[in-house]
């Protein structure tokens, strides 16, 4: 399908979208569809143009991934069609990101600190409780009896309270993620339901599996919080049909907000036996092995192995596609970094080694299909740019030291 046709079909769907039906007072920000050559941008105040028509221009390096960016100081949802051309899928991803743009316009303050996501600890005790917690959350959603539903929610809070004592402040990362991604996932869920004649059961089954898959929810922490946040939103729909207006103007996390509806007293809860389960031990091993596997696959990739050493800073990255093990952090698709005040977009996998802060690091590894060109104290890397420094080669191993 040609890009022009994709843009036309998505534009039609956007025009037909009942924004306030998805979320009260929801107003769309700018959005765009792009590939490696071209950008089609809609609804952006810097490009008033012809009514309803996109601004079309050559690709720029700000357009990376499926996400929300500030383009010309205005929130802009972006989606790439290089690999994915299912219009319905692209439309729902844009809805999700447009909602983040809406959150930005209303000065949402619950966006998470991504540094906490990178340093989030892998602990068997936490995994044990998290498995139980997510199962009881789904039971609460499914329960029809109000008394039993309340009991399930109280048990859910009990497990969360236990995890708070284990994780201390690290659990705030989950709470914040649920608070901004849960509503965005909820809006996307509503949009998906509106696309088909009777998709709600199939769609709910997809999210149910995403909530309860103990291996994947602990391997992909960030994604897992989208889904738990979604189910908290769906539960709130069952409790109070006006909750959204109140939540938007609240400073509470989504979990704290639902707590305000629950008569929960930790002291009154019966202590349960919380021994480490065999399942949790297996999940721990699985997560650790899978993370190491991703890094090892990167290291075993073919091509020239370039190591860059010196002071570097990450300025833009995709937190959902990062793999952290020890002091090694793999950016699976891209990272934008700064060397000597110069910006470089690494639009490929990159492995960094860091100390206390993954934004500041002194070692970067890349796999290159072709050897860089050496010119006047710079190495020129195709698709990245020219970097100054001291350069040496040892067969397929290349080394650059920057000052």
C-alpha cells in the first residue's frame, strides 16, 4: 500500500473519531505518518496549509519510532510505516500517542522517571508477589458480586503493600507508568473496540494474556504496566462512571486513586503465606537469561565491531526497547547521543557501558556493515556522521577514543 493511500485512510478514520467519547475533553494534537524518505504531518499549528491536507516533507532525524515528540515545540504523535502497513494498527497506535499529546497539553505531571525503569531490581520476592497481584486484579475485574469484588481489590492492595516494603521507592516507577500509560492504553482499547463489529471479547482476551503471562510481564516491565493500568481503568469504569474527570484533575497515581474507592486497611488484612514459588524462581531465571541473550546476540552480530570510548551522553532513547543487565544497556533500535556537544543519531542497535547514570557513559559498541572512512582526524560512519578522535584498527575490531 502506498504511503499516500495509508495517510488518506488514517486521516478518514481520524475525522470520524469521537474524541470525547474515548475520554472526556480529549482533543487531538498533531500526528504524522512517516518512512525513511517522507513525512506526512497533520493538524500541526506550524503548518496551517490547505484545510485537512497534510504537510509533506523529507524525513528528519526527529522522526524515530512510534512515539510522541515535540516537533517545532508542539506535541506530535508519530508512527512509522516502513514495516507496518496495517491501517487499523497504525490508527490505534496513533490514538495512544495522541492521548499522550493531550496529557502534555493539560500539563500531566505523572510521567515516570525512566532512570528508575533502567535500575528496577530483579528480585524473586517481588516476582512472587507480582504474579499473585496481577491474577487477583483480573479476578476483581471479572467478579460480578460487589462484596467479592471489594475483597479481591483489598487482596490486590495487600500484595501491593507487601511489594512496597520490598522495592521501597522503585515501585513508584510502576505507579507512574500505570497513571499515564494506563489511560492511554484504555483510550486505545476503546478505539480498537470501535473498529470492528464485535471485537471486545477478542481484544479483552489479548490484554488478559498480556496481564497474566508471568514471564513476559516480568521481562517487559514497562509494557506490563500499560496493561495493569488498563485494568485499573476498566475497574474504575465499573465503580464510578465519572472517575475520568476527577482523575485528570487529581495529583494521585492511578493506584492511589482507586484506593480512595476501597475500604482498605493493611492492619486488618490476614497475613498470607508468601513463600517464594517455583514459578517465580523459573520466571527469574527466564528474565535473566533472556536479557543476557539479547546482549549476547548483539555481541555475536556480524560486521565490524566499533568501540567508542570517552565522555558521552544519551539525549533521546526508546525506554520500552532497552535491555539492562548489570552496567550494560542495550538500545535495541536507536539512541541519540552527544559527543563533544555534537548530536549523533544511532539508528541501529547500540550497547553502552555506564556507571551510576545510564545517561552518562564512557563506552559504546556498534556493529557496522562497512568500515568507517578516516579523514583528517575524523571517522565518517555511514548513517551516523563524522566523529573526531584517535582511531585504530585490529582486523574487524575498531576503536575510537574521543576527548
